[in-house]
C-alpha cells in the first residue's frame, strides 16, 4: 500500500511503435509493477547511437510505481 506520495515515482520509457507501447503498459499494470501507465502521442527523439546522432519517432510511456 502506498503510504504517501513520496513513496511514488514516475518511470519514463519509450517504445518504437504504438503496439509495443500498448504491450508494455498492459504488462506492467497486469503484473502490478505499476499502478497506472499512460501512452503519450508520438514524439521525436534525438540521441547518440553507434557514434552518430540519430533521430527517430517513438511513443512515450509514463508509469507510476513505488520506490520499492
């Protein structure tokens, strides 16, 4: 049981497709690893990978869980 809001954290994850985002959200909530999960509209990410700057479309997931 969550005692207060300081016991909660938000975990941010990206997925490469809406289907992948749906599967991740369903899995973490079904397994009670997160109390809830939201899928945010597509985002554009810029990051270093293999020594180069990469850009790709991704889906942002926000998941609420405990520090445990």
